[in-house]
């Protein structure tokens, strides 16, 4: 075997866990000094640090302005309707 064959290690893919939220779901999360409610716009997949699932979220700030943020799944909670 050549040196290159020994140095290349194969990594097995981690099993994907099903998403907790889907586009259109309303969620709560901590933003600056308070909790805000937003709507999931996009499931970005497991692209975060350590394979964390990220979501794109639109939310309204004060004064009224629509903002966008990407947050990891574990920092989100389902918002009451």
C-alpha cells in the first residue's frame, strides 16, 4: 500500500435525525435581551458546528422591521399560536 492509502481515513456519515420544525412553524428564541417570536423560513440542514441543524427565521423587531437570522435547532422552542 502506498502512503496516500494509509493517510486517507473514511468517515462514516452520521445518521440524520428528523427536523423538529418545518417552514411556516412559529418559534421563540432569545434575541439580545428578550425573547422574540418568528417564523421558520428555511430548514438549512445539519450544516452547523458539529452537525447542528440550522433554521432561517424571519421575525419582527421594535421599531417594526422584518429581520432574518439563522439559529440552531436546540436554541428554538415552539411558539404558542
